[in-house]
C-alpha cells in the first residue's frame, strides 16, 4: 500500500470529537457488559482484550 504524503490537515470540530468519544465510551461499556455476561468467551480474547475492558483508574 503506497504511503500517503502531503495530505492537507483536517480540523475535527470539538462537537464531533466529543460525540465520537461518547460513542466510543458507550461501545466500551457494551463490551464490558458482554464480558461480564460471558467470561469464558471473553477470556478467549487474551490478556490484551482483558486489559482494554478493565475499568479505567
């Protein structure tokens, strides 16, 4: 895949960034709930997945 160069910078509006972050947090919460409901399946994801779904400190 060719490397893209000289791309114009794009400014993401703050409102859009906040909306995307909120959606990301909703998805994370959904996957945490799925993990809690089915820990055997969740453990198949390995340590990296478990770390991603662990509550933030």
